C-alpha cells in the first residue's frame, strides 16, 4: 500500500496543521525534541522507569485478586505464575520489535508491517476500544471511593471531576502525564513493598505478627488445590486481564530521549516486577490467612493488615486503591490516545487524530478517546446491566488477542529485521522461533478454555464478535482505499511504515 500520513503539529492559534515528521533512524532517539512519530519527546528516564515498574500494578491486583483466591485457593499462585510467564514471554517478543523500531503504535504498527494492514487496523482499534472502556470502569471506581469519603458530592460528579482533571494533564504535555504517573506508580510500588515486608515479618513470627505461621494455610482447608488442578486455569481467567498494561512502556518509549534503552530496561526487568508485585504479595496473603475466609475474598490486602492489627488498614488501602485506579485511568487515556494517533498516521483513523497541539500532544486523539470514555461512564450509571455490561464483555478478551498478535507478528518481524536492519536487533526473543510457537499455543489454549468455561464463554464470544466486526470494517476500507504510490511509501518511517504490498 503506502506510507503513513505525515504527523502534524499545531499551527497559529492552536489549529492543528500537518507538518512532515522529523527524519531519523528508528531507535536513534528524537530529533529536535521530537520523537520520530512527531510527538514531543517529553518523558524523562525516571518517568519511563516508574511507568515500567508500576505499569503491571493495576487496581485489579488489590481488589480483584480476592475472586481468584476464592476460585483456586492457594493454587492461585500457580495461576499467577503461569500468567506471569506468559506476560514475560510476550513482553520479550514485543521488546525485540520495539527496540528495533520504537513507535507510538507499538504492536499495532508491527502487525501492520508484518501481517498486513488489516491486522494493524483490527488490533489497534480493539486496543483503543479496550482502554476507552477502562476509562469508564476506573472513573466509576474512583468515584465510589471518593463518595465514601465525601458523600455530599454525588458519585457522578466525582467521576466527571476525575475524568476532567486527568484529561487536562494529558492535554498539557506528555511530561505532565509522566509526572502524574511517576507519583501514582511510586505510591503503588511503595505500598506493595511495605505490604510484602510486613507480611514476611509476620510469616516468620516477627512483629507485627505472633508465632511463625508455617504452611497451615497453604496445605490445610482442603489442600493447596482445594478445587482440583482445573482451578488453576479458572484462576488464570480471573487474573490474566490484571496484567494488561505491561506493554504501555513500549508505546511511551517513543516519546523519550532514548527509546531503545528504555525498552531494553523495561523488558529485562519484567521478570522481577511480576515475581515481586504479583506472586510475592499473593504468597503473603495465602500464607497468612485461610483462602476461604470471607474477608480474603472481599478485600485480601485489607484482611491481612487487619489481622495484624495495623491501624487504619481499610483507609490506607482505600488510598492505595484510589491511587491505582487514578494511575490506570491516567495511563489508559494516554495509551488510547497514542494508539488513535498512530492509527491516524497510518490512514486507519481520521487524519485529525495524527495532529498535535502546541504542547506536542495529540489533542484530537485525546478528546476522541475521552469522549468515548465519558459516554461509557454515563452508561455505567444509566445502563449498568445492559449496555455497559456489553461494553465490558465485548472488550474483555482483548488482552489475549493483543498478546496473540504480538507473537505472530514477531515471527515475521524477526526475519524482516534480520534482513533489512540486523544492527537494530539489540533485544532478542529466547529460543526463537520455538518459544514463540509455544507461547502462541498457550494463548490459543487459554482462549479455547474460555470458550469451554461457562464463566468466560460470554466474554469470549462477545469479544470475538467485536473483533470480527472491526476486522470486517478494516477489510472493507482496505479494498476501497486507492493504492498509494511507491514514492509515498518511501516517505514513511523505515521498518514500520512499510505496507504489506512490499513484503517479500
């Protein structure tokens, strides 16, 4: 097909105007304060480091982990370990491609290059849809906590206020987004580390605990797998989506001074991040308390702190959960807007999405994303069990689709990179291609199990329907687009912009 439409910047009076993208070699860093996508390279190294560390810690870990523990018992540790292994492998593949050619479109742009325009279009819009729905989920969750503190303000007003404030931070500059996310992520990281330290002391019988706990809660109450080995898979279905967000750093890296280094550091650290924050904290919970405790199912982290007589445990965790929710909303808006920006650059979304304001951020893409989020938030109050539930279910399996596309794209992109720019292959997938094939098989197995499992079937069916609809739209638009010239193709970013027509 052809090149990406040129990115843009703000003209006089703040009106978006199209300007050529800065030239440069992918991965070589920004030119004149801009990334090669045309966005402002305003994210500092400390921003990216904290985004990478805190990106895997979502509100689902603090709140949703109770359902997983109830479903699998102490065996939920195996569910988290298997899902964590899956994420590590997928991130390694994504890191290989992102280090070779950083771009705000990340895996969508790589799917476009490796598999075809239909693939980049489909997975890009599904990912945008997922994060736009997440905006509504997180705004509603934040409003519920804030209403509990200040009941005089109606919940819808809190949701509106939260959305407005974080939209404003994203519109000012990418640096303001990075600063907010730095502190949000920092609070989450500190909270988890303190929780693990307190829990570990209690496990070994040191203050604030009493006698050593031993393995009673791990092996008693029905055993380590009280519901049988199949519960490990059921647990995976409940926890798999809490890992969504680990890939955000590969989108954000393109707006940093040294994107290749940022990607490499994030990929290399993903193993210990998952091991510490997820497996470590859940291990503390199931070791200190019986898995079938009602308090654990409702709020596992609060239950542990209260069992150790930590004062104001509920309030402290409300603050941490609120921080996690705001972090997810902040990064969700950023991620959705950057994916929309990339789609606009490639001609798969309105061209206005690929324009940037005087602050170097894609204002139109941000407003489009937040507008959908506002609409979904309204539905969360007016049609919670119908329209909003449909939105949740139809976007629920997008994480698995994204991971699958990353794997398949990497199989093709490795050969393209080795042939065209082997010097950029600074991060390599282990045991290529066999470990990639094994990861694909595991993801397909999980998808198949969701169809088999009654609790996951509706979510998977509706997600597949949404994917088919988006794919059909992409194929129709692709057929109607006039074929772009080879000269226009040459104007695009090397390694990503090339369209399927030039693939060998």
